C-alpha cells in the first residue's frame, strides 16, 4: 500500500500564471514584454513603416489578415535565431516558426506551450489552415512571447549585447581576447536603457510602466505574485493628462513643518513629478507620428490615383486618318519631299543592272502602294503656293529646288526625263553596255564608261578578283617607241611643209593619212594624260 501511494504522488508543478480574462492585447503583460524587447534590442521602430507606438503593434496583432508590420517583426525574430534563413515570405513564415520552437525546445525545458500529459512542448500552429495568420490574437501574442524568450536565451546577437551591457567577460584566462568596455549610460544599448523597470509606485502600491515616449501607460500590482493584475491606463494625450489629475487628487497632503513623510507617499510624489516631466517628450512624439502618418496617407493617395490614371498622359480623342499620295484629293497639300540626287542615283543603280528580283519587287510595291502621311492640314502659304514674287531679290545665283525655288532660278536645269517603260528599260539595257565573260555588265556611256583606249580585264596581278567589278586597263607604250612615233610625226609634218613651199603637191590620200596620224597622236597623248591609271615606269617593257 505504501508503494502504491508513493506512485500516486503527483510531481510538483511549476509557477503557472492564471489565464487572463483580457479582451484586448493592451491589457496583457505579454504586449509590454514583446514591444519592450522590440524597442530595446531591435531597430524595427525606425525601419518598419507603421510601427511607431504600442497601439500600432496591437493593431497588427489583432489584424486577421496578413499584416506587413507583423511580417517584419517575425522576420527579425527568425533572423536573430537563425541568421542563414533566406525565405521569409508570409507563406512560409508559419512553418519556419514551428521548426524554430521545436529545435530549441527539444529537451525537457518547459516552454509556453508545455503539455503536462505528453511531457513535451507541442506545436501551437498544428491544425491551423493558414498557420500563424489564422490564429487568434491571444495565440499570436503567446507565440511572440516564446520567440522573445528564445532570443534572450539563444540568439548570439542578443547575448553579445547583454554581455557588453553588463560587463560579462568570457574566457578570462585567454590574454588574446580583448573585451569591450561597458557602454556609457546614454548609450541606447547600455544596461540602464536595456532594462525594463517600473516608472514608479503610487500610494496604493501599484506599479506604472512605460516603454517609449508615447502616451501609453500600464499599471500592475506586484508582478511576483500569481494574483497580479495588469492593465493599460492611457493611450492618448488626453487620457494621459487625466491620469495625472487623478494621481494629484489621491496624492497626500502637504507635510507640516518638521513632519517626515512615509516612503509610500514619497514614491507617489516622485511618480507624479516624472509623469509631468514627460509631457514635452510626449508632444514631440505625437507630432512625429502625425507627420509619418500624413506622409503614408499622401503616398497611398498617389498610388490610388496612379491606378486610376492611364499610362498614356496625352489621350487622342480621334483616330488618326492617313492619306496616300497616289491620288491626292487636295491640291494645296505639300507633296512628300524626295531629294533629286537620291532619285538619280536610284535610276543609275537600276540602269547598271545591280538590282535583285527582291529589290525590284519591293520597288514596284512601293510605287504601287504609295507613302503614308499624316492628315495635318497645310497653311495658306504652303510650299506649293509660293509664287515667283517671293524671289524678287534673285540676282542670278543658284537656288535649290528643295526650298521651293522656281525653275528660272536654276542655272543648269536638268533635262526632262522620259517616262520609264518596259521598252525604254529594255533598250537602255541593250545599248548601254555589254557583258563580260561573267555576269558583270560593262558600260560604254556615262561617267563610268570604258574609254576606247582601255581594255576590260576581270583580274589584274596583285589585285583582288570579284564578281561585282572589272578592271579597265590601258595599254602602256614603251618610251623608245613613243619617242620614235613622235619623231616620225614631227618629220612628216616638216616634210609636208617643205613640199608646199617647193610647189610639190601631195596627193589627197597622203594628206589624209598624215592628218589621221597627227590626230591619233594628239588623242593618245590626251588619253594618257587624262587616264586615272598610274604612269608607266621606264623599266616596264
């Protein structure tokens, strides 16, 4: 019987706080605990937009949808515990939180979600469809409390900050280890600023707590007792001033001369003095929050306007109507400009026969389809309405037809062209040149015509052979032969002059031949002088 009774003895339970009956996160001490950790150990208040006061934190906590402020808070907590985490999106943050709590609470350490029947810590997010985002604000708040406790115990970054603030030195026996000195009291990470200490006590022994410069003030009874209560007293400036007035009403009377006040009364007066001294800081913080909220509201308005506004800033009320120049209906509309030189070059290129069937097809389609142009109306003094009166100061210099000059101002007017027909194109191709052994056509008229003294050769020694061009070679006459021919011509002309002087007449045949030789020599000299070929060398034979 004694053994069985010994087995029936229950194990002693740890300190368990009774469940809270609060209806809002503002009346839970976990809210002060989590938000105080955010203000002291992180920089979320200065970096996360929309997290400026405890009221913003509570609003993000009670939001039933995915809240961007809460996403940033959870991401920071996860990175403090697991710095190598890469994916911190709202879709996978729930599974990451569950894995972190199971990783750090594997042993018999009691956590927030300890199950006495199973003797282990359970996953609070199991069974929830959307994970953390479908939980109630009470469950979210307890999860955040557990994450804060894990960071204070296991996060290397947080532990390093605490060690430096409290002057803890590890491995003192190692001389190579250099320890940082404790930060001064005005440092944000000093011991005085990292601690969360009550602001003071009133005459009823209630403790008053604050976390930042906002008007939020909490009050609680003795936190070391299980029956401790916790509530928020003020959230706005008016409520804060009303709290000060209430404390003034319950403050003790003025002490008489030589009378000494009790410690409780002294603490009450000190609390009242501290609350009154915070009013300027509260006003500055409220102004800063209002400016930040105004900036957010203006940006949201601009975003909403941008969604309603189309991407094109200038809308067209009418559809553009295009006309083609094949058959213009309005005579005063200016024709599309095309330079005369370009047209001549196109005609010359077609005459050379270098156009391909694809080019011919595209050219014919271009002439057949016309050119698209805008329907912008012309003014009364358009280019087609210019008369010769606009050129009264013309003094004989050349004027370009591009500027609308009349025909009489042209010094070298171009000859009118004949209309291009199939017969004319065929005749011009037949008479303009001949084809070499390959597919290259040689011209005998125009600027690129072959001279009578030149010979067409497909390749020249030391030059590149191509299927697109040929070489025009002029025969080189040796210097001795040229000198003999010139002497012959000079002697012939001298003999003819002597015969005439002596009265001896030559026949018409001899005179004609001598004249042909003289003319041939002059033309040969002229062709050699005008030829673009290099002058012959004296060593060439």
